C-alpha cells in the first residue's frame, strides 16, 4: 500500500522561495512516476510538474523556469522547489502517483502554500 505525505508548505512573500517535499511509503519507489498538482480556491486541480522514473521532467507553462521537480530514490522522496513565487501560486499542493502495474492512483493530503506580502 502506497501512502504520500506532503510537507514544506507555508507563507512566503512574492519573489521568495519554498520547497515542498512528498514522502513515499511503500515499495519500488523508483518505478513510480511522481507528480505535483495544485488547487486554488474555487478552481480545478491542475498538474504543476511531473518526473519520470528516469528523471525526465515536465512542467506547466505557468511555472516553467521558476519551479523544479526532483526525486531522491534513496530517500523515497520527491521535491518541488518553488522560486520567484507569485500570488497566483497560492494553492494547496498535492503529490500524486499511480501504480505502474494496475494504474491505481494515490494522492497525498496536500500542503498549503500561500504567497502574500
């Protein structure tokens, strides 16, 4: 059984930085594609970034050049480094993955990131 636990959210000023972490519990972390999503109040949940098992990354246009997703297979953790944050980055950030064999989707509980002066 896979569990995802996010941490690292908080309040940051515009232009600042924040690093989110997602700890994976379960086996064979290196076989899972990992993603970060976010959901702002009243809006749908959108993909922010993803990282493949081989380390290939993909980003939403709105965060390209500012956010970096990475993974540490030894620590079974995926990170989202958020730089040059904007007020529109305010959202609950969720970690997501799916079982590579059966497609079952797992979500974390989310962590709130607020960008405000």
